C-alpha cells in the first residue's frame, strides 16, 4: 500500500516534469498534487505506524534511512515550491537553480520510493 501510493506520487511528479515546457501551469498543478499526495501519505503513516517514535528508538538502519529521506523530501518540496514561485513570477535567474535542485530532488525522491519497500 505505501509503495503503491508513494509510487503514484512519483508518477505524478514525472508527468509534471514531462509537461513543464509546453504547459507550465499543468507542471505546477501536478507538482503540487504530488506534494499533497506525499503529505497525506506521511500523515497516514504517522497516525498508523508512529514512524517518528520508531526512528528515535533503537531500530533497523533501513527505517532510520527512510525516515531521514522522507524528511529531506518534504524540505525539498518546500524549496522547489519557493523556487518555482520565483520563476513563475518572472525571475529568470531562478531557472537554473530550479532545474538543478529539481533534478537532485527527483533523484532523492526516487531513492525514497525504493526505501518504502523496506519499512
Ligand atoms: C517538486 C517540485 C518541482 C520540480 C522537481 C520541478 C522541476 C522543474 C524542472 C526540472 C524544470 C525545467 C527547468 C529548465 O529546463 O530550465 C521546471 C520548470 C519550471 N517550473 Fe518547476 N518544478 C517543481 C515545482 C514547481 C512549482 C511548485 C512551480 C511554481 C509555483 C514551478 C514552476 C516552474 C516554471 C514556471 C518552470 C518553467 C517552465 C518553462 O517556461 O519552461 N515548478 N521545473
């Protein structure tokens, strides 16, 4: 269930990425939808599995790694939304930063998805 929903959010991100040039408005909508999906999934996991408590208690390194990656992904989303807003508001200097951090973010999000199979 968790890998499935997380994989769906990743798919939405990749579709949003694919349409970025022709339809920037659709790009934004898809990226924000993926963020909403990931947040909803994190909320559901926190309520049902208490990952924070598990990560703070002695636990398998894989659970700790997944928790750390998920935290980094949420920070990445917030960074990308801030950079995207600047770009949308016509600040062209933000473009290469948005692109480079976006590429890093997507790589991180892919690794995070792989770790959902371990928890
Ligand atoms: C996780 C979220 C996001 C990722 C990974 C991402 C990634 C990217 C990438 C790689 C590009 C191509 C840049 C280039 O080739 O120069 C791009 C373009 C763009 N993004 Fe994002 N983005 C995200 C979210 C957002 C958000 C939230 C906004 C707006 C609020 C936004 C606005 C834009 C705009 C306006 C463009 C330029 C489209 C164009 O005219 O070519 N992005 N994004």
